[in-house]
């Protein structure tokens, strides 16, 4: 495919962008403790622009009023915060991209500090009832937005984006759900739009009418009386009249999850779920429209532009996963793109855990210094071609070592090969294809269909061994578990003949992520599914990102999976044909054709332990253990530990 339309220049106001690819605002959590922009953020955006060739970068949300309202972001509410930004702007522009600053405030969603909102109401948006913002405070805040925009202009930003999306303060004013005011800043559509309109008009008046101003806003809110449908178009047209130079069409917030239109969409929803909103808006306005959210593949991005559904496409996570996304398509190397799997680990780390810098599952080198080649070429053996072993082998090879990779199956992928079978997990399949491509072009010697054992490994006198042997099934103590109709989740996935569409009754025991996905998949295949777990439904998938969690749980309901939570006294009878259990004191007997166990996994540690026991003395190799064989987790940890082992050797 040629990507001519995607790569064609476009104007925002009078400002020309070299193409239609945007890196949207992404808070990567590397500002300093006193909320100044850091050199590492400058380096991150600079290298992204340098390698990538995007047209426009919108910098991460930046606080306009941190002096009064807490926000975990860099600040632009005083001149003293200007210096780092000057460097950022200079570097980004030097590499041919344009850069806008996103100006923001949290409002009622603030997890700490003074929490203000248009109305003091309870809402699923808010951690507690916020204070109703006074009219004086509104005026003061409008002033803060204007001051911030003027600073951005003085610094040299090509424009500013007002953050009215994701149900932060401005979005709260715009939404009939959260704005119940009766003064001129609420009451009706015009009243609800007054606060952002005064900000936009004020910026235009103070920075000059030709200074580009855009707005990011939610075209859909999964809330009672939330923004949807025609109202989103009315908002867009209103902003156009108010003078914005572009519209950045997003949706509400990850906290609401489980909607078909999440702001940070997980792999369970189709690519680009918000494009339909942008397309509807684009038909009714003449300023450029940016579409964002869950767009990862070049073909999809190009089709959006080619079919006139939007004027620009923003790709955030896709460019975390591959910071060369745009330059690869520009140079005909789109097949080389490392795909984002929309696992939302990056977002979870930033928003939920607040556990330091953002990381990417498939790109463990994100925000890290470039790799250095090794001083000495070493002989490396890697055992297991799941994500952990693949990443370790490829990294070690890239650094110049001689690498042999053993895999007992005839294909690469480990659990990922099974995990990508359901149709709603095609993002994972792309990752697998990417690893296959990297492996093929690498110097790694891949030996499939061969189980590696400690004596043979050591007999080859390697300098280093990486064990990435994965995990074994946990066997729950359930009477009757050995029956012939009982199988493990991985066995089911391996057994092609069971994947045909057809009727039948299946009990899935264990409602972790694997069990829930399996329940959904089996329903798609036409089976009547009983998903059984000892935990109460409210606690299912608690470790997952909220949007991933709620989407998956809602799919169970949508597809009619029978949820049997709080299940105790489980036993299997009549060769697995009857599953007995007790819930709230009531006994149940469920007749089934097949029982699938998904009760978790335990690390396969034996190879590592044997290698350690046998390899003693000065000549013994360095032995590393990565991924699920250390502790059973997910792709993120397997890849990260594989990467770290690969660069430690
Ligand atoms: C059905 C399913 C779906 C999943 N979906 C997701 C998901 O959507 N997102 C996510 O993050 N995680 C998911 N996971 C978990 C994720 O796949 C694992 O955490 C991850 O694959 C662990 O990687 P690994 O390399 O440590 O081990 P594995 O992927 O298990 O790979 C280990 C490999 O080592 C090989 N091996 C073992 N011993 C030897 C030996 N002695 N010689 C040669 N080869 C050997 C095995 O054959 C296997 O290929 C899923 C897991 C399952 C079971
Ligand atoms: C780690 C992370 C941080 C984000 N920070 C911001 C932000 O500061 N401002 C903003 O408007 N959106 C933010 N977003 C949302 C993105 O701009 C974008 O709307 C969303 O990620 C969907 O696009 P994508 O699928 O291309 O990543 C963030 C998203 C992620 C994953
Ligand atoms: S962490 Fe997951 S969702 Fe985030 S960019 Fe990486 S692959 Fe995509």
C-alpha cells in the first residue's frame, strides 16, 4: 500500500504540517519533583521526532494552575517553568515537526488536593464529591489558561491544545452529566460551553487570531446524561464558531471502561473505535479533525484519511511500541513495525499505579538509553521461544553474541501462540508475526522441536544461558479432576478440532484473564458456557487495567456466559459430565460435555535449578532466568526480563 494520503501535508490554520500523523499528548511521568520539564522528556520527544518524522507533536498535559490545584504533570503556571520547554521546542522543530502544548487541569477527577468541578455532585467520575467552583474561581482560572497560552507562545510552541477531553475540568463543564449549574456557566448547552469558549476566545484575543488553538474533547461519555450522538457534532460546530483551528476527537475516561468507545482502547475492541465520531464531525465542520484512540496499523490509519473520515490521525501507544512508526511507512518498511498490542500496561502504570515512568510491553527500550554492543562476542544458549526467550535471544544477538535458541515446540511464541487464537486477540498475533520476522532476519540460530536439557546445554560450553521455560499448570484439588472430559485451557487452545463452531455445554473453572477470555471465545464458538470461580464477581480481574477489565466482563454478559461466582465445594462426577458446586448455601449440579481448567500456573523452575546445581566452578556459564519460569505473570514481564538478560550478557 502506498501511504500517500497519510503522508500528504496539511494546514492547521496557517501552519503547515509535513504530514497527517500526530503524536498525541502522552504523559510519560518523567517531570521533576518540582514539576519542571526534564531533559529526558526533551530527549524522548526529540528522538521520537528525529526517528519518526511525524507531522505534529502535542506535548503531554501541562498544568495551568498547579499553584492552587494539584496535578501530576509538568507546570506552565509561572515564568520559572519556561526554560526546559524552550529547549524542547527548539529540538522538535529542528527535526521538522510542529509542536503544540496541551494545557490542562484535572478538576473533579483529581485524586488528591483541592477537587473542583462545575457542580458538587456524586459521579462515577469523581473519587468524592467535589467542591462547586465559584464564579470568581472560574474567572481566575480562565486567566490562568490565557497566561499559560501566552507563555507557550513566547516559548515558541507552534500552537496550544486546550484539554477538554477525558472528563477533566473543561469536559466536566461541557457535559450535561456533570454540569448542573444554574448560572451562566451551566443551565443549557450555551451555558455549558461558556467556560471553554471564554478560554478559546481569550487565547485568540491575547495570542493573536492566527495563533493556532485546538481542543481535545469527548465525543462520547458512558455516563447518564453524558455527551453522545448529535451533541458531539453540536459541540464541534460550536468550537469551530468560537475560533478553534482543529478538533481532536476523543472520548471520556478509562475509569468508566467497558464501553465500545473507550479513550484508551484495549485489544478487545476493534481498531480505531472513535473514528466514527470523527467522521460524523468532519462532515459538519471545515477545520481539520484529528482522530485518536486505538489506531495501530498503517493500513487502518491510511484508510481513515483516504476515506475522508478524519484529516489527521493520532497514534500514541503505537508510537511507544515503535517510535519509528511513521518513518517506517514513509520508507516502505511498514512490515517492520513493532505492533502495540493494546495491553494498556503503559496506561495502567501511569494512571493507576502511579509507579514511576511509563513502560511499554513490546518496547522495553522505551525511555532507556540506546543499546551498546558487547565488548566480547559470547556463546549464548536460550531455552524457550516464548516472548521472554525471543526477546533475550534477539537482544543478545543484536549486541553481537552467537546465540542458539532451543524450543521444544515446532513454532515460536510459547503461550502467546495460544493466547492469540481468539478473534478478539488479533493484536497479539501481530506481535507474534513481528517476532517471527525479527528472528528470521537475525543471526540467531533457531532450533525448533528440540527440548533442551541441562547436560547437553552445559556440554556446549556456553558463556551464558537464558532459561525462559515458561510455566506448568496448577492442578487444583477438585475431586474427579482426572476424568477424561477434563482438560486444561492450554490443551483446549492446542486442540484445533475443538475450535469448530457448534453447540455443547462447557464448564470453565477459574475466572482469571485466561478463563474469562476462554468463556467469551467458547460463547463465540456457540457453546453454552458456565464460568466458575470461588471469588465473588466484583473481585474478578482486579489486577487488570480498568478498561480491559470492564470490557472483558461486559463481553461475558453480552455473550451470555453463565457466571457462577462464590463457588465452593466443587467436584466433578460421572467422568466430568456433572459439575457439582455450592453457592450461598445452595447446591448446583451442572451437566457438561467438557470441563476446562484454568486455575493458574506455576513456574517451570527445574531446568534453571538443575543448571545451577551442575554448573559450578570458574568456567561455568552465567545463568539467567526470565519470564513465567521466574514467577507467572504476563508478556510485559517476560519481554522486559528477556531484554534485560539480553543486554546484561
Ligand atoms: C491462553 C493464554 C493467553 C494469554 N494471554 C495473554 C495476554 O493477552 N497478555 C499477556 O500479557 N499475557 C497473556 N498470557 C500470559 C503470557 O502469554 C505469558 O506470561 C508469557 O507468554 C510468558 O512468556 P515466557 O517466555 O516466560 O513463557 P512461555 O510463553 O510459556 O514460553 C516458554 C517456552 O519455552 C518452551 N520450553 C520450555 N522448556 C523447554 C525446554 N526445556 N527446551 C525447549 N523449549 C522449552 C515452551 O515450549 C514455550 O514455548 C496468556 C497466557 C495464556 C496461557
Ligand atoms: C500513558 C498515557 C498517558 C496519556 N496522557 C495523556 C495526556 O497527558 N493528555 C491527553 O489528552 N491524553 C493522554 N493520554 C491519552 C492519549 O493522548 C490518547 O488519547 C490515547 O492513548 C488513545 O490513543 P492511542 O490508542 O493512539 O494511544 C495518555 C495515554 C497514555 C497511554
Ligand atoms: S504497553 Fe501495551 S498498550 Fe502500551 S504501548 Fe506498549 S504494547 Fe501498547
